[in-house]
C-alpha cells in the first residue's frame, strides 16, 4: 500500500523554523502509522526524530497528531486514516514545546501531573492497619478506567483550554487526581482538591470532551473533572464524607 507521509520537521541545528517534508512509503495494509514512520527513519532519512518503545499502546511514548487528531501512532492503522492511500499529515503533540521533529518536550505535562500528588498519601501517623482497606466492587470498577491512563499526553494535546491557557493543569492530571482521591487508603484529598480548585484548575474546563474522544485508552477525563467539581462543592458546604 503506497502512502505519502507529510511530516512536520524541526531541526534546530539547521533551521530556526519548522517545515514539512514528504516521504512515500510502501507498507502492508495492516501497517500502523508508527510502522510507516520507522520505515522512513530506517530506510529513507535517518535524521527523523520520534519517540516509540512498546509498539503496543502501553508505554504512551508515540503520541502525536495524525491528520490533525491526537493519537498514538502505534495504535493507528494507516488504512484507517488513509483508506485509499494518499497523504497522511503527521505532527508533534500540540500544546507542548517541540524539541526536534516529532519529539515534544513533556516537562510542562509532568510538572502539572506532579502538582496533584498522583500517588497515595499517608497521614504519617497511621498505625499499621489490622486488616486491609476495603473498597466496594462498584467503586473499584469505576476507578479502573482512570487507573488505565498511560500518561501519553494525547488528551493534553487535544485540550482546547490548554491551547489558550498554558497554566491550566490539564485533563490527564485531573483524571489521575480522581483515581487517588476516591481511594480509601489515601489521606491527600484535601490538599489535592485545594490545588484543583485554583483558577487554572477544575473550573477552567469547558466540558468540550475532546480529551475523552481522543484518549487511546478510553479514559474519560471530563467525567473525572465533573466528579472532582462535585467533591469540591460538597467540601465547601461541609457535606464531604
């Protein structure tokens, strides 16, 4: 299957401005966009820079924009985005600085991720529990989707609010915040909600659902944000459990 890849290039050593370069490759019908990019890098232009690792939609390394939509390249079949061959436009993730070619600088994403303490927080004084902390089966199933986030940055790239406010904490961090705030072992909910209730937190979300629509793991950050808003309101009314 012949396909033309129109790749956004940025080589800071040789050019101050990004530019587009096209490559034609012949790939199997079931090839992924990542397969096609590796074909270019391995056989046509060894200077092409991209991130990839597991090739199984687990590591989250190969997030990029494909025909204007944020996706994982390893999970996107060429035939799905160019069913009759033709051209596929490939660009780095949006809303992040670009280091080189398709490699985005994830530092802003990780900085905001860490701000919500996406891990279990203990109170420091709790004695060793006599028995395990219990979680209802219903809650465990509900939280499974948020635990499935692989931090690929696709939702961050898709978010139109991040595009206009680079201090907005973003959907991925808030989805992970909900996962831990509902965990019965966690003692960090109060400080987590305080951070999320700030100006660039929960209330900046416009409920557009771009993050949920483009997430490759079917996580729904918009749902998480609505639940976190509810938690903040109940806490302010003194009704939080």
